[in-house]
C-alpha cells in the first residue's frame, strides 16, 4: 500500500534537501514496469520465433485483465476504497464493444463510444457510491455489479446466459501500420502498448495534485476537508477514472476472444481483480500488472492438473493478506526505493 | 378477490416468510460479528453452504433430521472458533481492519466454496423434505415444513435476543461490543467472547443451511446467491443491530415475495438493491442502532 503521506523527509546526507517519498515510490514503480515491459518483449520474441499461438493469446488476456486490476488499484491502493464490483465496468466495456463491433463499427469508434459510455455510467454509479466509504463502499459496489450482472444474464437481446458470440475480427489502424485482432503477436503487442499507455496515464494522474488528494484520503480522510478539499468529489473522480480504465480494458476482450459472456460481469471477475491487486501489491500500479501476469501463469500451470485451481489461488491470497499485506511488488519496491535513496546520497 | 388472497397472495407471503426467517438467521450472525468484532465476514454465505452440505452428507449417512438440527450448528462452533483464532485475529490489529478482514474472509469463502465443489461435485442436490404434507388454515394451504421452519427459526431468534439482552453472558457480549478495552479491564474475557461470538454467528449460518436445504437446493455457490440479500438486510437494519436484522429481514423478503407476483422475479433483486441504495442515501446508519449502544 502507499506510504502514509507524511510529507517530505529530510535526507540526512544532503542536509535540508527533502526526498519526495511518493515521487520516489513512483520512480521505483517505473523501473519495475520497464522490467516487465522488457520481459513481455522477450516473451513475444520467443513466442513469435516458435510460432506459438496459445501462450500469446493467454498473455494477451492476462494483460487485458491487468487493466481491470489497474482500475481496482486506483480505488483500493490509492483512495483506500475496496471495490468488489469493478467487473461491472469491465463487462460494460466488453458488451458495448461486442455489440458495436457486430454492427460494423471501427476500432476507434468503439473505443470512443466505450469511453463515453463508461464515463456516463460510472458518473451515475459514482453519485451513489461516493457518498459512502469503507465496508459500505465494498458492499454497495458488490450489490451494484450483482444486479447489473443479473440484468444482463436475463436480457435476451444481450444473449442472456450464453453471451454474444461471433464478434468480427477488427482492424486497428495505427497510422504507421494496421494490426488485426486475429494476429496473435500483433494483437499482443498492441495490447501491451495499450496497457503501457494506461499505466503511464494513471501514474501521471496520480502524480498530479488530484492524485495526492486521493492518497491523502487513503491516509486520513477526516483531515482532507481541513486542507480545503472535498473528499466526496475526489472519490467520485477516482471512481469515474477507475470505471473508464476498466471499461477500456474490457472493450479489448471481445476483440481477443470473439465473444462476451455474463461471466465477465460476475463477482468472480471482480474478485479476481481484487486478488490480483492485493497479491501484486496494492498502491503500486505496476503490482496490478505483475499480479495479473503471475496469477494467469499460475492458473494455467495449476489448471493443467486440476480444475479446482481456485483453492490454491485462494490459499495464496489468504497467505499474502496475512503475511505480506503489501503484496509482492510492495515488498520488492520498498527494497528498490531504499536502493534509489542510497544511490542518490552516494 | 378472496380467491386471489387464498391461492396466490397468502401462499406467496408464507414462502417469503420462510425465506425471511432463514435470511434473518444468516443476517443475525453477520450483524453480531460486525457489531462485536467490527469485521465483515465475506465467507458467511459459504458457512451457510457448509451447514447445508453437512446436513446433506450426515442425512445421507442415515442421521435423523431432528438430530442434524442440533448437531450441525454444534459442529460449526469449533470451525468458527478456529477461524476466528487462527485467521481473523492474525490481521485483527492491522491498520485497516475493515478492508483486511474483508479480503481475508473473501479468500476463505473462495477456498471453502471450491472445497465443497471438490468433495460434493458441482451439481445441485436436494435432501428429502423432513416433514411432508400441509395444513389448511382459512382455506389457505400451508406446507408443514415451511410452517415449522418459520416457527423454529423465530424461536431461535427470540432465544438469541433473550440471551444477549437478559443474561450475564449477554451483558458481557454487549459490554465487549460497546468498549472492548473497558470490558477487558472489568474482567470480561474479550478474546474468548470475540471468538465465541464469531463461532456463534457461523453456527447460525449453518443452522440456516440445514433448514433451507430441503426447500432450496444445495450447490457449492449457494452462499453467494444468498449473501447479497443477507448483507442488504444487515445494512438496512443497521450494521450490528439485532432488531434491525429481524425487521429488515421480514420486510425485505415480503417486498421481494409480493413484488414478484406483479413483475418478473428477475427484477426482485434490483428492487431490494434499490431499497438498499435509498437507505444508504437517506439513513446510512440503518433503521436501528448498533449492538451495545442503546
């Protein structure tokens, strides 16, 4: 989780010059993100050389779900709000994308529509949920997603329990080249680039004064109004931002798999995103990406010898909550930060 | 008009009432655990499923239903006690208790649900109804088992309220809920009371599982479908309030039962959820106050 914003800490070696703890943490995250990006590129190269399809598709899915985990991290890791229903927006993006692609929209049109739709829906949802916090926030987001999932499950126009199949292959024009969503390597690299952009956008957003307000809310919400800020409004903005990130990631899903199902909106999906963020390290952004990649790999490995991989995942998750509440990246990043400080003072 | 009352409305209300009583039992456990420990038990629905599966398995082994009604909650007690001591207490003093315990119990629920699926298979099962037949009251057919469920469940709720508000043990529980440090300094074994209350809440969920297994079916994810309603009851009634859980449990299930006569049952969940939202906006603390306070 994010260090309490205790203000600049005096650096003993340089006398008065302060160290910006949050900025330092962000730099450590960037280093780890760079490492992950390098790892993904190496993986892509190997997969491309060996002509693999299955693992590329799986890795693309891991990255798409990493987007959902990023959105949970904005709320849980930075604002201190546990959302148990973030799949609502992921599903919204996925269904909008599937419906629009089936009626022949272009990639840019779909993404713009999803952006708009997610903004409107998450703003309306945010008006309700930003009034509450703590356990109420968790339960009301849970309830909202349950109701939405049930509604989709029973709407025949949206394919009811079967979902929508036959989403056409989409060509993504990037100016210098065109990526087709059925090219395993092309679409993987595209999704990787997309997630890098999302990550950069979010780390920029969280580094602005607005981001600092969110961190302040997480640390001690009662003091925030005394500084002249409105926690409720900031919570609403964080919720909308998270909704948009989740929906944009969800919009990529039908392009990858060619179908959407109510499962995408279910509590299982929301719960998985929470598990991903907590295991990876809440409040690190990059932890969400690592968590998704690691958990997807784990699921695929355990899933090859038992279909009940959730028991193992659940036990790992419980162990992380009890023994490493800062998550994998939280532990690693703390080391990295002190290394960065030492390097600076040297 | 009379026919409608006799053949449609009244049976529907009785069905709603039997569900309501079971929801109250589950919500009662949730609300006691929250009122006392300040912990949201996300795995509560899974313990309800464990109770139902225990009844199913022990019933198949030849045990009598009446014995199960006592035995299953007794079996749940040590499970709950160990969960509180072994898991909840480990993160109880972490800076953000609400979130941490919620996450931990969420993980626990996941593990329990999958374990049930491994042991009993993913399919839906249904134990035989222990009491057959129906009685006719003013021309309304009342299934015997549902009537028993309502009567028995309500007596359990009354007994719980009696213990909490009228006995020395209950006074200790209320004291611990009001101020755990003060209660501890007055000699209340707070650690034991916490673990005991958690175990008791789990046992109530297990009891609801036993009672509902013959009415609704038994399947691994049964707790998940039930828990949203139980949480709604707890929030609308007031987190940590016993009277609130009873009133909200009865009112919400009646609304659900009656509204499903006029609209598709699919939309009864959104209606209940809508009430939850309105409640959170108008009166976030719920209908009644918290356990140990007034």
